[in-house]
């Protein structure tokens, strides 16, 4: 990886760290961050693949109350960097996902520390607000955001500094049964994430669509565009039938009243 590509990767890591807290432009999502890193490193297709796998896993990650989920931004950046250094497409995919999840879990306490320090900085902002010092308030806001950026940038820098041979030799030392276990475990985590999503959005009216969607997804001849158009058509049919049932329930529709 060239110096220019490494600098661009660090820039993406810097932006992903901030957006992991802001949730504004979704740069921290695996499919976006991995794709951008693959674009600047010349390994677009492998990074899109690993980003898609990791995106399915992180769909079930969410902060619940005071419990902080694993760091999605750190998982996205670390997975893309490790995958680029391993220079493989399928062999170490499960290992890459497992290491990315492990790094994100280890990085969660760092997020807690930064957010705890941010509370003290917020009190300093309150004092500055009482004095009307807007410049200091903006400076403290930028300082806290830089801390969130460094939360992802520093681990990314460490992974970039590590030689590729170190990662390759470490991966070769792992037995085949362990690599197979990583792949199976990564697939199980995807299934659990889907189960969490279905549990949150499941409704009696939506189960027929879930069933049709899973059946159609098993047909390899259907492209993503075809599945999207089928989904759009089913949604329009559902809305039409739903509006028709409301019209029968409440009598004449508004269009009939206007026509008369």
C-alpha cells in the first residue's frame, strides 16, 4: 500500500470516527467505509464483499440505554485494512470478520472513556456559555470531535504500520478447523442479526412479504434490480388493498364526494 493510499485510508478513518457518533452521513457503516477504503487502495471488489458481510452483522448492533454496542466504525475500518493486507478473497474472510468484531468490542471501552471525558468538557462549555464566549464553545466542540476521530484513526494507523507479512504469517499459523470455525461463526452472527431485525419490525401484515422475499432471494437468476422492482410492486399492491379496505369500512372515498 502506497503512502498516498495510506493517507487516504487514515482520512476515511478520521471521518468515520466522527460520523460514528454523529450518525449524519453514515460514513461509519461497513458497506460505505469498506467501499471507500477499497476504492483508494485499488481493492474495491474484495472490500465491497467484506463490507457487505459486515453490514449484515452490524444491522443488529444498537445502543440500548446505557449499554454501548461494539464500535461499528472501528470494525468497518479494521476489517477493510486487514482484508487488504491479507490479499485474499475468500480464504480469510471469516478470520477478518472475527478480528474486526474483536477489535470493535475491545474499542468499546475507549468510546466509554471518551464520552465520560466529554461530560467534563460539557461543563466547561456551560461556563463558557455563561460568559458568552462562543469561540471557546466552538473550540471545545471541535476538541471532543477530534477525540472521537482519534478513537478510530489511531487503531487504523497501528494496523497500517503492521507489515503485511506479519498478518499473513499469523494467518497461516492458524489451523484449518479454526478458520472454518471463524467462517461458520460469522455466518451465525449474520443470522442472529437478521433475527433481531425481524423481531423488531415483525408484524402480522408483513410476514407474507418476508416469506415471498426469502423465496425470491433463493433464485439466482433474479438480479438485485429485479428484486427491488418486485418489492416495490408488492408494496404498491399492499397500499392499494389497504386503502380499498378503509374505503369500504368508512363508506365513500374523498374522490367520490368531490366528484359529486
